[in-house]
C-alpha cells in the first residue's frame, strides 16, 4: 500500500471513505496526478525538532532542470549498514544508496518489476554479515504476468540475494531464494517486508492477495465459483500457500536455503508448507524482530467495517502483533483479541455460526491445504476507527494504518553522540501511516506493555512508511509524503538525540 498500493485504505466514504491500506503504492498508482512538478520546493510541514530530538534529512525530492520533481519516488523499505550507508528501495525497482561521507544519494541498481496492483519492489534488507560479503536481499514482483491452471492472470513475488560490488549491484550475482505465486486478477495486499533474526533466519511477509472491497468491510470469505480473488481462505488460512503469511527460511552462503527448526508445520506435514512461520495475516506490511528475545512484531491493517454486525462479525480493527513462536494469528476468521467473524454464504446471504478460535477449520473450496488449523492467537494491541478506550494513546483522526517498528536497547558503551537515551531502553516503536504518529511502547521483563507514550509528538511525520534502527542508535525513517503519489516532500530522515 504504499502502504501505496500499500495500504489498502482508499477512503471510501463521504459516507465513510477510508484509505484501504491498499498500499499507498496502489493508491499512488491510482492518483498519479495529485501532485505535480513545481517551481518551488515544498515548505516544511511542521517543526523538525522536539525538545532534545531533531530530524536530519538525508535524502529528499530534488529539482530537475529548475523544477522540483518527485525524485524520491514511492520509497518502500530501507536498511542501514554498519558503516552508516543507507539503502532503500523504490517501488519502481530502483535501489538507492545514501553515502554518509559525501551526504549524497546514488542509484546502485534497477531491477525490472511488475508495478501494477500493489506489487513492485516491495522489500529490502542487508545480510547480517553485510560488512564482509556485501549481500543485499530484495523482495520483488517479477515483471512477467502469466496464466495459472485456470487461465487467470498470475505472477511471482521473488526474494533474491544480490552482491554489492563497489557502488553497484551485480545483477548477475542473483541467488533466488523464495518464490510466492500470486493472482493478478484483482488487488490487494502483497506485504513485502524482509528482516533477519539473530540466528540468520530471514523472515518474508506476504499479504493475503485478496480483494477486500466486496465484503462490506467484514471477512472476505466468498466461496462462490470464480471468486477466489475475493476469498482470503485460499491464502491466509490455507496452510499450503505462502500468501497471508510471514515465512521464515535460512539463506545459505552458496545461495540455497534451508528450513529452520520451529516453523509452524514440520517438513513433510501433509497439506502444509514448511516455510510458514506465521499464518492468518491480512497484510503484514512491515516486520521487526527483537534480536535479543526473538520476538517478531508486525502491524496488520484491518478491514473497513465501522461497527459490529451480529450476522457478519466485529468492527474493523488495526493490530500490532507479537509472535514469540510460530502461530496462527487468525485472519480471516478472527481479529483483534480473537473477535470472531460469522460464517457467511455470499450466494444465499445466509449467515451461520461464529468461527471458533480454539478450533478453526477451513472448508473453503479454494483451500488447497489442511482443513484443521492451529488455535488462533490474539493481537498484542489493537484499535478501531473510533476512539480506543483500551489504548487511548493511539487515538487521532486520519484513518488507520498500524505499522510495527524496531525494539531499541540502550547500549552505554556505544560511541554515538546522537543515540536514543536510556529512558527508551527495551522499547518497541510503532507508527501510523494514516495518523502520522510514532508511539514508544515500553516493554516489561515479560515482553508485555508497561507504558505507551507518543514519541516526538511535536515533530511532523509525513506518512511514515518504514522505520529501522541504525548502528548509531538512531531511528531512520522513510516519510512517504503528504499526497497519495507524485509527492514533492518524500524524505529519508534520521531522528537524533541532542542531549539538550
């Protein structure tokens, strides 16, 4: 979406229109004329300091031939190298590198991608031994659109490893690690984030690849013939499909990959894929792994229902999830703290019983895997469109687009004058693409929520798209910009602590 096709929320309501974290990427592609080149640079959208914190802009849109252009175009995911270089991917397949000494950005490679629907260059991360091997991992949609066994449009989202040689990606060095088959008949939800844990396992997020717009804001479980793109049971709750999942593999030095122990289904289990670590995801857009505890965090942008319906299910909620081990997180049968949806027949309009979180079963004709599913796990925190009484710090206008960022640990021996202070030790940072806030979630000794507070609440963030911790103890953020697309105020920024 971007969350552009990113986040599937396309504000449909004068009447209650909301951005469908379709991803801002998708939305960006729909509204390419919202912002155009200008003769003057965009004005700052707000203060760039907040007490002892300041925002330093590393890269931003620049003038071309005297006119300001969208030169940082649909930035998706970033990674910071040990030496301070910042790498980021644009949805059009362009990979860029910011050089700290020269304070300039260069293009290091261009990978052909399919950029329709919500697809494109979706994710980027660096190898844990990047300083030695220069390996960069990319999650990208192959440009070829083919047909599946039913003659429908289909494609592949691929995770590949490339080697950085000097200031260029060696495109001939590609090692193909994981392919996910997707339908290209309908939008939405492709996820795309990449992240490593402390054991060198690579996590890959994939959305449910399902159109959410004909389910009245409730669970898209349309089982009518020919309606597979509208049925998330084909993907998120299908144990034999990599979509609607967070998959986990272990890249090997020779470019192959193995399956780590502890994934959701042991290799050889009938009707399952061994790569699956988490199932039951709608659109896990950004991943974060606490390398000290192994906890996996991600945000889920929920469906659009403004309120509960006893015949369909609960209102829509966004979620921040925490997985301490492999598990099923419920979609499309449950949301929030396992609030159940109702079995609904889209052909007859007859509703049945609520789904059972202790024994979910997938009877969809579009399910190619095992029918009996693992017990559903509740969300770590969650909130609706309206005010949240359980987590009031999240309340704000502007839709919902929850994203999980990194967990920070204060390192007293780290030689960095700008690292975050000790008060943020053991803190998860979450952020909002629609509400434009960052929240510090202080964790206790049991990895539960001790306290939540706004972070740099007097600083302006223009649709934060990705957030990573750098080796200097600072937060690095992609600001997508104020419009849905063709922005003139996209930025790659660093949040620094001045100590004053």
